[in-house]
C-alpha cells in the first residue's frame, strides 16, 4: 500500500504450491545466494560479467537527494542521472510551450520515435497505458506520438502519412547510432522531413535536421555527423540494457514530449517505489521475489514451458509484448554465468493479450489443452468509467467479472459428474469437461495511472532478475541476437551486389540460395 492509499494485492493461492513448497523455494533462494546477488545488483557490482557492466536501471528512478550510499559511486551515478533528467525536463518543456519551434515557425506537436527492441517496446507500452489516463490525456491534447520500429517501408508510410513535416520532431534512439534498421529508418525520415520542408521553401538541410531531429544515444560524434545539434542529444549509460531502458532518456524523452515531464516523473516514482520494495522487503512479503520463485517452480520443476500475461485493461495491450522481450531476451539462455551448459531449460515462452479479447482467442487451449501458467492483472477503478441505465453492471464491472471468474475456471474446472448433472447429452460430456488445476496468479491494483504503470514495469523487470539469479545465469546480456544479424549482413551484401552488378548468388546453403534467386528474379 502506498502513501496515497493505492494498493497492490498479489493472490497466488491458485498456483500449484503448498506452504511447504513455498518454504522450499525460499530455501532454494537462500542456497543459491539470492540475497547476495540482489545486493550486488543494487550496489553497482558488475554482475553482467560477460560484458563487464553494472546493472543499474533502478538508479534511473532514484529521486534527487536519494541516499545511494550502498553503491561506492552512487553519488556520481545519481548526479549523472539527474543531469540528463534536468536536460530532458528543460527541453521537453520548451517544445511543449512553443519556445522551441520548427523551421517554419510552427509548433512541434508530432513526435516520431525511431528505435527497435527496447527502444520501442517499452516506451510504446507506457504510451498506450497512459493514453486514457485523465492527467496524461489532458497533457497530450493536440499532440501525436508515433513509434517506428520495423524497417519495412510500409511501417514508415503508415506512421507518417497523415503528419505535417513542419510540425514533426523525429526522435532517433540508438545507443551506438549504428543499429541497421533504426539508422535506415532515420535516414528515410530525414529525407521525408527535408523534402517536405523544401516544398515549403526551406532549403537549408542542416537547419532542417538540427530543428526537426533529436537523438537519444551515447555516440555523440555520429549524431553530430548526422546533422543533430549537440545540445539535442540525450545520453544514457552502458549499465542500462536496452530492454530495461524505458526509464532512461530512451523512454522519458518521447513520453515527456507527449505527456509532459511531470507525468513521467510520477511514472519514475512508481518504479522507484517497487525498487525499494524489491531491495528491502522480506523475501516472503516481496512481490517480485514471489513471482520469480513461482516462475522457477512452474518452468523448471513442473516443466511448463509457457506463461500468459493477461491484463484486464485495454490500455495495457502492449504490456505483454514488452515483458515478452524483458523476460525472453534476459533468461532465454543455454549456459550459466560461468559458461557451463544448464542442466535444465531456462526461460518461459511469454505471450498475452488484454482481457477479455484473449478469452476469444487462446483461452480455449488454456482451459482444455496445454497447461499455461497465467498472470491476471486487474484494476479496481477504470480510466474511463461507463455505466448505462438499465444495464446490470457498469462496463468496468463486466470486464472485472471475467477477471475474477477466469482464474477460478482454470483452477477448479468442471468434472464429468458436473456435466452429467447439468443434463448434457452423453456424447458431448467429455467435450465439456475442464480438467482444472491450472495455475495462475492474480494482481489487483487500485487504478492504472502513471505511478502504477511504473510499479508494474518494475515488478516484472525484477521478477525476471529473480529467476535469472535463481537459475544462476546472466539475465543482462543477449548474445543470442547476434548471429542472425551477422548473417543478415551477408545477405544484404549479396542483394546489393546482385541488384547493382548482376552478381550471382553464392556462399549460401542450397535452400537460402534458391529463395534468394527467386526473390531477385521477381519483376525481371
């Protein structure tokens, strides 16, 4: 319970655990040195050993004046964090107030956020969650925030087709300013902006770029070479992993432009609230710890390979996609932190949709097919309450009726005897049996506002870390994404050579060669 009276209730009574099971899981946490590993994360030790980096995304949420003495470099870390936060606040306030304008003197009110992976999924989840919140909606009136991730040109067309370049600010997000998809989209956006303003009589390309494109990056020289004003480059640090970066300039810059820095400060405060809970609460009362231990139990001991994230809130429609990356990129590993092959499978396949939409999609499988452990997330208040005269319940109560009913349906099921007593014809009875005993947890919160969104983000970030600590792996690197990118580079070179000089396809296996030849032959 927070100072404002907002609550988080975690009910895991429908999990396949007993009191003894939980005590054994807490004993497991003790045996693997979980608390010591958590404390190393908090104090800034380089627990991302394969990259030689600290893991300090929690520092991004610390308020000014916070006592970060647990980290020997805490004072300097906090100083750097708030220098960037102050820079963001000043810049975004000036854009929102009209003090900073576009080349033709029009106010910048369209924000196109170019980035992929953690540079897109996290900020997009937060943005969608805030759209219907009263305070955030009021702050965003007359503004548009779009996310451009896919290098597919269709994504660019759909993102920009109804925007006026004169009123558009491009936010390029890339730590190294080399991410292939992001940089191609950035160059495409620059041409779109320049062409659009050329048509309005503005011919100075450098002026257009400096006034209509900003960057979130650590590669200052590359950003400046691109034409971005040095004062409009917002930095972050190598201790911020991409999938944990929404609380850095990666998320706070575009989201503050759209919703205001004040709203985003509330979001950061919510995440910090859970950070403090995670690092200080006893393990048996610690929400991320309990969720993480249950995840280990379900996936490693009971060998359930999937997990469903089911927010009963349309505003959270992008939450499953973000947590899918946070969790699967973190814990989808084959070796422990020392490089030894794991003797068990680590990491679950995460998926989900908002309720009640998911009920009409994949709940059939959850009820009568595979066992899929699930997290149900609901809220006591609606962001936009509706009550119609003559209806039995309000729209939100209708939604929440399903939130309360579905976990019970999964847990208790329906026996053959129940079906027979209902008078179901014998030939249909087996089809209407529900095995039950399907595990789930329910998280009930007071309301979905900026503070609560920050809380939920931090709960699931830390849950992922808990599971990684228990499994003994490194949740903070992602070497598995490298091979495909390297091979794509070879294909890119082949496509360029074939298109420009007619070079024959070579150096690939027979399957890929055949597909490439068919692709290149099209339209000839």
